[in-house]
C-alpha cells in the first residue's frame, strides 16, 4: 500500500512507521490520521509482525502537533459534528499489539499526544515535549491533558499545559514520561532493538502484558489485581506457557506458537 504522509517498512518482525511531512515538521492532518490508522491496522492483522515503532522523518521533529493550517479556518460546528480527533482514540483502541514511539525531536501538542498513545516512549537527547495549545487559544484535544497528567502528575502537567513551555528529554525522563533517553544517532537502533525483543516474546503474553498495564489506568487496585490474576491463569493454559517453562528448564530458547 502506497502512503502519502507516512513511510512503512517491515524489518523482520518489526514494523517501522515514519511520519513523513518534514516540510510541516510532520504535523498531523486528517490524511496522517487515516494513513497511520491503516498502517497500524495492517500491522495488527499481520501475524508475522510483533511490535511497531513510530518515529518522525528528519532530525527536527517527531511531530509538531495537529496541523494548525488545517484547523485555522475550520468552523466550530465542523469540529463538533465530525467529532474531530475521535479517530485517534479509535486507532489506539483497535491496536492490541504494542508500538513504541521513537521521539527524535519536537513532540508538541498532538505530537506529544501521539507519543503518549504509544505503549512507551524512547527519546533522543534532542527530544522536546510540550502541550502548547494554550498559545493558540485552545487546549489539548487528543488526550494531552489526560495522558500527560497520568504520566507526570498534576504539577508538571499543569505547568506544561498552562505555560505552553517545552520540556527536554532529561526532564521528561525524570518526570516518568519517557522510558529511555538515548544519544540522537542511536535512537532508531535502540527503538528497533526494543521492538525486536518484544516481537520475540510469546505473542499472547505480549498482548496480555500490554492490556494489564493499560488496565492500571482505568480501574481500582483490587479490580486490576483480579484482572491480572485471571489473565495470568488463562495464559497458563497456552501451549506457549508449557513451551516457555520447558525451554527454561532445558536451558534453550523457546519456540513460540502464538497459542
Ligand atoms: N501545523 C502546521 N504546520 C506546522 C506546524 C503545525 N503544528 N508546526 C510547524 N509547522 C510548519 C510551519 O508552519 C513551517 O511551515 P512554512 O515553512 O510553510 O512556514 C514549518 O513547519 C517549519 O516550522 P517553523 O518555521 O515554525 O520551525 P521553527 O524551527 O522556527 O519552530 C516549532 C519549530 C517551535 C516546533 C514551531 O514550528 C511551532 O511552534 N509549531 C507549532 C507547535 C504547536 O503549537 N503545536 C500544537 C498544535 S495544536 C494541537 O496539536 C492540538 C491538539 O491537541 C491535537
């Protein structure tokens, strides 16, 4: 499938998706949403693919936000009637396999929000995160006020949303937004390696681990613990559980079946 605004390639069991509008610092317009949704759905449906990496083209930006030029003259009624930005939620909800955001530069507004939609973020030392929508007279619309607050807590989320300032990679890692910070030139290798490690795990266990960590955001501790125990117990019925434990005892790599 040929895309206009993203690049997609498969590297063994890892799908690499590159946001590719460098002339607009990879700003996220309706076409990007449609194409990213399509690419993640294809990744999800392809049993040979175990994990995806989403990054930005060029050295400057992961994505500098939703496309301001697309939104500038759009009537409020259209935003409302189209339920503008709702497609991003649908895209995330439809993806049960994990994907990593490799943030190579600016991740602002919708760019920061897409990075936070990923299962975790690996950032280059040059990365900069922010929710500067307030400077445009609006507020985050793709989850920034919610996911950022859950990731870094109220104090820093308020600071970033109300002042519109950017935080660098070191501050983002200290705040818990970012899983790893790596030298800029090693970003893609590190993210692809992490993705390959995940893709090498038992596929059902990967989906369950993702689902369980996500559930921690949505539920109480006791319900989350119960959910965890039940899914653990269900995984013990899989062929891959038998194989994984046998392989450990026999000191050899496991040969996963995905069932
Ligand atoms: N939408 C559309 N175009 C954008 C863009 C965006 N979000 N961000 C950058 N661009 C375009 C610029 O207009 C410029 O295009 P032209 O050459 O045609 O003028 C090109 O990308 C390069 O940008 P700059 O010249 O501004 O580059 P810079 O290095 O001087 O500044 C920057 C970089 C600080 C990231 C600056 O571009 C910037 O502030 N961008 C906007 C950031 C922003 O406000 N993001 C939030 C958008 S709203 C949103 O995302 C809502 C939501 O919650 C979903």
